[in-house]
């Protein structure tokens, strides 16, 4: 996504040049097939952006609507078949995270129960915009999760596919927003979704953000107190658990580039 006003969005750069926000998804080879964490914007939305993404989102974020950037096309380029993706685990159901679920019609779609409830029955005009009902009109195989007393690194957690991929409730941005913790060969990777937007909000002794991203998060939150408290907890985790826990969010391009270069040099 390329919103106008790089300096407003990132705190540096030109006033009129474009910022850069990623839809960071993970593809995991699990014991039960491929698992996709978040799906970004899908092919349907690229074909009918006005209908599926809506004018406010298009105007504000100016997404680059290139089919080759969708999760589906990238996975196919890796040599996989679309049905190799057996599970999708979603941080939440906002249109830029759940937009690609129809591209994997046979996958089980794991989501936190309260997020599913919020998306199926939006309670405000803003929720009606963020949750695009057409994105699940194909009738996905939902797997809805609730917490059952399990813990991970001091957080509540829920197992999704075995004990290696967990939903970690981080509510505030949306009603049932979660992080997704993934056990890797190098330790845990926590995909924190939209629990924070700028690397400096969580990685560093104090919260550092930009005017634009701070404002955007305030405009899209459902619970400010919970959202900021969760950023505090993530900052503690980033400080105390590194390097055995790596934390990333959905939209920060510096984190995306760091992951990509680590992957290509591994
Ligand atoms: Zn988002």
C-alpha cells in the first residue's frame, strides 16, 4: 500500500511522495500441509476493488493492485498447488488480512471466536467497512477458537495446528484481534498483525511512532486502552525474550525487508 505523504506515514521522507506499507503474510510448511498466516489482498479484490475494498480504503492506502503480488500467485510461483494450503490462520478479519481467503477455498480458516462474531455482525458503519462480507461469501470452513487457559510467554494462547502455531489474543485494534506465534527452527516468530504498525512502537525502550500511523491506529481501534497495553506487553517481550522470540507486525516495510533478506541469505 502506498499512501500519499511519506513523511506523515513514516516520519521521514518527502511530504508528497508515497509511503510504503506491506501486507506481511507467512507461509509455513507444517506436519499438516502448508499454513498461511494472513492472506493480504486477494484476486477478487484486485478484479473489483471498488466493490470489495471500497473507496475510503482505496483513497487512504492506495494499494498496488498487482495480481502477481497476491499470496496465491506467489505460492503458485513457488511450485505449489493452491490446495496444498490446508490451513489459514488469521490475525483478524480486516479486508487487508482476510482479503485472500477465497483464493484458497479448501483451506480451514482459523480465527478467534470474538473476531468471527464481530465480522459476522458488524455493529457500526466502520465495522461494516472493515469487514467485507463478500470476502467470505464462498462459505469458508471456519475453525473458531477460544482461550482455554493455555499460556505462551506470559500471554494467553490457543493452539491452532498442533502446538507449533498459536493464536495469541492481542485485542484492541479489532474486537478479536490476535497475534500468531510460530515455532521455527530458530525460536519463536510472533506475527503481531495490527497490534502495532511501526517497528519503533514495540522495538525500543519507549514507544516511537509517526503522526500518520498513530492517527490511523486511533481511527481504526475498538479499544484504545487494550491496544496500548498490548503494545507495552509486546515491548517487554521484545526486550526480555530476544533473540528466542522475534516479533513482527503486518505493515512495517523495514521488518518485511529484514525478514526477506534473512530468508534469502539462510
Ligand atoms: Zn491491517
